[in-house]
């Protein structure tokens, strides 16, 4: 049983490293949303923290894309914070930051009415899903 436990822990660590490398490659190639998704799946390490990832996403050359990718990253991390009662303050801070990022992103980038409507719908969906935390 112990060898099975160690094996699965080793596999999780290896998967985490693979996801971090894939996230780095995606970010360097400009696929900021794929990078954000991979970073959200991985577990933080001493060199790759949530804060470091956010700084990198928010400093992406296209600020509108970086903000949306950061909001997606935080939303995925928020969904992983279970049980919800254990992370009340963190969930409130993250939810507030996501709302800020999405709302300020509505003023950036594409001014196409259908794109703006999609952003507004996404924001409303997020607010409905996380109304307890905000």
C-alpha cells in the first residue's frame, strides 16, 4: 500500500512538472489562455506561485488578453478551493479580483457590440455563480 501511495504521489509530481513546462511553452508562444489553463491545473511550487503567474499574465503584451486569461486562471483556482467554508477570505478576495479584471477588460480591446455582450454575459454568469463570496 505504501509503494502504491508513493507511486501515485510521484506520478502527481511528474504530471505537475509536465503541466508547468507546457504552460511555459504556451505562454512563450503567445497562447495565454492555454498557459493560464495549464497553470490553473498545476499546483503551486516555490518558484511558480499564484502571485507570479498573475504578474506574468497581467504583463502579457496584449493587456486585454492578459486580463481575461488572469480572470480565467483565478476562476479555475477558485473552483478548486474545496471545501468552500475553509477558504472564505481567499474566495472573497479572488472573486473580487475576477470581477475587477473582467469589468475593466470590458473597456479594453475589442469594441464589437457582440464581443462586449459576451463579456457582460460572462461577468453576469460569474456573479451569479459566486454571489456568496462577493
